[in-house]
């Protein structure tokens, strides 16, 4: 790899080990075996490099959960019902928690910085929209190319749910929702509550 790729890989490692705020340019240089001048030459600034590294870490995390990065993986069986697909996807997400805790912590830290960092907000806007499409496809089986509007709203729903689940698992893993809890909750929402007595049907 050249310096550009080395820097990106080093920045990714630093983000997972130290977090966004605590990573310095010297940390990245030490992790990548490059030099300080290389950061400015290839990326313009440490912040621009870290922003790109965060996007890449998040993309790789998503691919690992869904098998999207494994071209040799066998074609997964399609569940008989949408709720089964939903539950199985969340089993993978939650089941990976201990292994990928650093990614979850990093995402929460980055979210907390967005209001005070316009460049970070700008860097994440496009990937966030693309991420919604990916969530709609992997979690709900909706193709963004053939059903763009359905994928958009499904992606918004999945993204909101993912953020909420992350917070609960980081705060208290013992009481955080399981995949079955989420599936039962979605089922309860879909079923709704019974109409009030005398209400029009």
C-alpha cells in the first residue's frame, strides 16, 4: 500500500482504539508508519482523514454483519416471513455486540460531535443516506433501485431503531432488547390496539 492507504488504515485503527477526540495526527502517523506531512498532502487535514476513516469503519461493520463483503459466501436462505428476516438480522447485529463494541462506542461519540463540527456533519450526510438504503435492503429485503420510496422510509425506520438499540446496549446490556424483543415489539405495533368501545369501524 502507498502512504494514502496506509494513513487510512492507521486512522481506522486509531478510531477504534482511542476514539475520535483522542486521536492525534501523531497517533495516526505511528499507526501507519508514515509522516505528518503525508496527512496534509493526501487528505488536507487530520479531520478530513478521520471523517473518511469513520465512514469506512461503519461501512465495513455493516458489510460484516450482512455478509455483503464476502463474495464467496453462500446465498442465504430467504425466511418464510418478513418478521423472520427482521429477527434473524437483529440476531446478527446484537450477537456481534461484544466483538464490535468499539464500533458502537465510536458511532455514539461521533453523533455527539455533529452539532459542533460542520465539516463532520457535511462528510456524513451522503454516507448516511446511502446507509439507509443499505439497511432497508439487508434488514427488510427492500431493493432501493426498484422501490426507492419504500426503501427510503424503511431505511429511516431501521436507522432510528439501530441508534436506539445501540444506546440501550451501551448503557445496560443486561436489560437491553433482544432480537426477539424487537420482533415482538414490531408485531405489537403492527397489530395496534383494539378500538375503543363505540368507535366507528
